């Protein structure tokens, strides 16, 4: 083994840097071949330039000059050898054309000859050159040429080893980085899985054993990951549940898609029954199932809460039904005595011959009506709070409604010498779709307040069309109020005048009810007022116009006083369990010569209707033994089966809610009159129903 090889191996074994190993090889060659100056030049990454790798014996100026020299066909011995990939022997630098561009440089360095051998890798690619310089003209022997080749080969081996070492170090670094990144990801995923609030379970798709159980799953299922991993559901859960789980696992593998179970029942390791919402999917690799992943959420408490919520809802619905029944009972119980008070006082008024007793009767009637208004307001508020207030949607004539409510308060305004005027602009007149009763109730309340709080001057009611819909205003020249009063005026039980010596009564519910009705109709109500300067209330309602061609004659309008004369004796059946009501109706109808048959319940009314033909039936609703609605239905069935003429039926009852009216009509009643009933209203209703009924009877007789 040559000294150069020995030195190279020593330096390599000591893991010396590449420049030091190359320098050692150069010195060893120079020692073996006295009188020579050796150099190693290496190609750069572009393979177009030579860089000094090791040339310790050459002058520094020379090394600096050739460092980075471009290779080519006339680039001296080394540049040409690298370019042509063959050995270049230049015996006389000054005479050889290859050195034409470097002769001066070589002369200054004292160099006369240069032999250069390409350094090649195992694939014969040039890595650089190994060169021997002499200070005199010299021709190499065969031994010199072989030594030059051996030296180039030794450098090639060294460079190859260095390249392999670099590759190994790079691979080692990349592997280490990859392992560290993998470990970091493992740690990250472990934290994420551990922090997941939902449970995560991974099974081996082949034997269905547990591979991973996160802490949430451990807590939810009552398992311990360390002792459960590697086991199957058959080792941990009841047999029936285990078989069901296996079936789902096989199903999800076959489906190759996510399967959701909204109510997955599990008996935990602690023996508790729990319910989960789960999603399960199979993971495939090379078209073979490898894992089954299940995520789930414990919905046991949610289901219990839902059950409790349903129970609470049932309780609330029962309470609401009880409240509805209470309201119906209250309506009935309050209106029944009011019926006696108002009707009797009304009849009593007609019998008085002196002013003093007439004033007494009028006071009783006015007080009764005031109490009726209070009862109606309280019941309206209760129905609104219970969500039982329902609005109608039917065509109505706006002018007729506004005229009706204005006329209703005309007498009160005239007594105070207050001018009451209705102004309807052409753009607002016509028919609309809505609840004419509630529209009238709102405007009536506003007019009533305006007249009440205006001692002198005027009250104007106007209607116009605006961008937000129908706008109805009630303006007065009354006392007015300040801004702070306006802010609380639409709250329940609030009044503008709250002083002890206030002049005007009221419950403070009217404007609150008006606001609720306006909002239910999609509109709003507002007010502008100044103390001592009057008040303006405005209502905006987005009511739709009735379609063109609506027959206005068919649209309900406020009823005027009809011809109530009855030109023949009538036979009327009246069913009511309350003695006062029977006495009131008897006294109202007595002057008309009516043959009145009175019974105490629906069963007796049905029996009377079966035995005798009546011209009309007055039917209370709430009665013992058989209620009025049931009796009405059975009377209609009796008429249908026997072919008898339909007898008009009026539900004369204290039940005044919209649902009560609907149920009465559905049972077969022709009309629903709410107590307290006014004598004129009752007589008018009888007259309205008797005329067509008599026509039907005459037609039947003629046939």
C-alpha cells in the first residue's frame, strides 16, 4: 500500500475534514515523487468551473488566479482535461498552445510542465482533476502516468466516500427530523384525542378488538384504556349489546360510508344504562378494511331533560287549558248576574214615568255597562296573555266601521258640547281584509278616551293611506300630558291621571289592549301630546285591500236598529239552568205575546224539541245533565232523520270568547249572543231569524 493511500486512510479514519484529507494526499504524492508539485481541482455545482481543492505547494497567487477558472478546449492542462475527460500531458507550458492564456501566470509561478488526469466517479463523470507540475520541461514515463492515474483514482474514492457520508448524514438528519415530527404529531394527536369532549373508539376491523379508547370514552363507557385495549365488546359488555355492536361493525364495513345511530343504548362498566348518538365509519387500506372508527356523544342527560321538558310542557298545557276553562267560567259567572242587572234595568227604565226614577234606572244601566267594559278588558288581557286571542281575516268596509264607532260616542260628545267629526280621505275609503271587530274596538277606545278627557273643543277622527299602510288618527283638544306620561301610557294598569282626586275612572287596560291588537295585526300605535295642548293618537295597520269586485253588500257592517216588530205569536223554547236568566228573558219576551217554554238543561230541551215544534230555540251552553252544544247537535240530528223543518237556534250564553262562538256555530246554532244581553238586541236577533224560517216553513207546506 502506497504512502498516499495509507495517509488518506488515516485521515479518513480520524474523520478529518475533506480539505485536510485532500491536502494529505497531495503531500504524500509529492513525497513519493520528489521534485513534483501536486494540485487537486474540483468542479463546481455547474460543472463549468474548477475550484482549488488542495494545492499546498503551489504559490498562493497562482492558486488564487486559477480558482474558479472555466473549463474548455484551451484552458491549460487541468481545464482542458476536465472538459475533454482525458489525460492531458504538457511537457513545455511555454510552447504548448493549451497554455496560451496562462503562460505568464505559469512563468511567474516557476512552472514549466503540467500533467493533468481527470478525477472520475464510478459512472465516468468528471469530478475534477489531479495534476503534477515540474519546474523544468519534462516528459513523463509510463510509471509517472500510472502514478498520476492512481492518484486521481484515490481522490475519486475519497470524494465518493465524502459524498456517501454526506448523503448518510443528510438521510440521518432527515430521519431524525421525521421521527421528531412524527413524535410531535403523536403528542399533538394524543393531546387532541385526550381533550375531545366526545368519545372516540377505534377497533381493529379484522378481529373487532379495541385499538384506541380516548378518556371521554373511558368516562362515558366506564372502561379503562390500559385494560380494555386488545379486548372485544364481548369481554366488556352484555352479550345482547355485544352482538348488536358486532352487527353494526359488519354493517359499516359493508356500507363503506358513515352510519349514524341517534339512540345507541349501552350498559356501562359501572352497570348504568346510557344512551349515545354515534357515528361510525370503516377505514380501508388497499381495499381491505383496517379500522372501525366510532365517535359519539352521551345524550343520556339530554334525553332525561327532554322527558322532563315534555312533562313540563304537558303540565303547562294542562295549566293553560285550566286557565282557559277558568276564563270561560269567569266569563260565564260574571256575565250571568250582569245579564240580570242590565236587562232588568233596561226594562225598568221603560216603565218609569218621572224623571227621578228614570235617572235611577239609567244610573243602574250605566253602572252595569261600565262593569261590563271592565270585565271585557280583563278577559281580553287574560286571553292575550294566554295566547288565545285570535284575529279574524275577512273583508270589511272601513267607512262603515269608523262611522259606527264614531256614532257610538256621539251622544257622550254632545252632552259635553264637544264636536266629534270623522274625516275619511278618498285614498283610504273602501274595503280591507282584517278583523273589523278589533279595528273598531281600538278606534272606539281611542275616541272614548278623547271624549272623556276633552272638556271643550273638538275630537277629530281621520283615516288616510301612507307608505306603511292604513293610518287612523284620533286628535283632541283636551288636557294632554307630558312626555314621561306618554312613555308609560301603553303599559297595563297605567293612566295619564294617577292622582287621588282624578276625575276620570278606568282600569288602565284599554290602551295596553289596543297596543296588543295593533301588534297582532302587524301594525303599531303611537301618541303625541303636550300638556294643555291636546293629544294625537295614531294607528298604523298594514291591511290589504279587498280584491276588486268584492260585493260590498255582502260585507258585514255595524248593525243598525232593525225593524223588530213581530207580527204573530211565537212559540219559543228557552233552556238555561240559571233562574235569573230565565226570568230576564221571560220579562223581555212577555210584551211580545211569546209562548215561552223554559227548561233547566239540554236534556229537557232535547225532549221538548222532540215532542213539540217551536218557532225558535234559545240555548244556554253551560248546563247540567246535558250542555247546550250537545243538545243543539242532537236536535239537528233529530231534524235530519225525521225530515222536520230546521228550527232556528240562538246560543244565548255568557261564554263570549271567539272559540265559544265558533263551537256554537259548528254545533248547529244560527246565532251566538253573549250575555249580558240587551232586550233590543235579543228581539232584533229573533226577528232576523224568524222571517227566513217562516218563509222556509211556508215553502215546505206549499210543496
